[in-house]
């Protein structure tokens, strides 16, 4: 048996074990000859089609949020019941990406809403503060929507809840940098030790996305009905 074969965790059927699948311990072959990262295959189940004329803000927003949800489901899955999650830093490391993906969804959706209300792209293109984007969206709502006092209490509660969630993200990551790098430019650790419920985070961001996406759809439909 070769060293490479010994390194491959397999089960009795010769397939890679659940542990290998979970921890991405499957050995990959070195690419040979023509290296084309974005090439097609004969298996449509493995392919994706992106870009082109259908490339828009909604696709980007939805993609980042869904990617975060997929990672949450992976970390908290109960499919591998015979295995005990080890709670190691390695296993829980996708949480950094999860928070960044959810945060980036919020940033993209706020920017899309601002543009939907007639905001200037040049003003928001380099703005990463969720709080500043939120405040700009609020100002545009006041200028374009019915007066806030005319909204029913339930709608006002929805808006208040969404704003609280967005503000909390801004408090922990003001410039979309904290969960992208382990330290800042001065070498200071940017993420304090925190323990939180990933599923609860997923559910709250799921609600937030439904509310913001719905608001976006409403603005789009109103604009097209009243050009």
C-alpha cells in the first residue's frame, strides 16, 4: 500500500469516510496540462452559470445570504449522527465567513434599496458602513414614501426590528473588515471571543432578508406602476 493510499480515510466499501467528507481530508490530484479554472464539464449537476444579462443586485444579494445559510447548515447538521462534532477551531472556522456573508448581504441590499429610491451610485459605491447606508435609506424613504406616521403599527415594528439587526452588525463590524482578516493594519486582534447560536443567527437573518427583499420588490413594482 502506498503512502498516498494510507493517507486516504476510507470506509469498508472503499469510499471516503464521513469524517473525511466532513473535514475536507480527501486528497486532491495535482492539475495537469491545461489549467483552466473556469472550464465546463460533462456533468451539469456540478456546473453553475453566472454573469451575463441576468446579472443583477438581487442575484448577488441572494447568493451571499444563501451561501451563509449553507455554511450554517453544514456546521450544525445532524446528518452524521455517528460522528461527534469536536468543537475545534478548525471545525468552527467557517463562522467567520458566515458572518461576513450575512453582513455583505445586508450591505448589498441596502445599496440596492438606495438605488431603487433614486440614490446616487457614486455616493454609495465606496461606502461600507451599514449605519450610514441605513440612515441614507431612511432619508430616501421619508422623501419618497408616505409619511412614517401613516404606516400601521405592525409595519413600523418590522422596520424597527430590521434596523436593530442592521445596527448590531454595524457595531461589530463597521467597515466590513473584521471577519475578513484576523488582525487589523496595526496588528490588533479585531474579533473578541464570542459564543453564539448559529441557527438563531440564520433565522433572524432569514427574517430580515424576507422583509428587506419584500420591501425592494414593493419599491420596484411601485416605480414601474408609477413611472
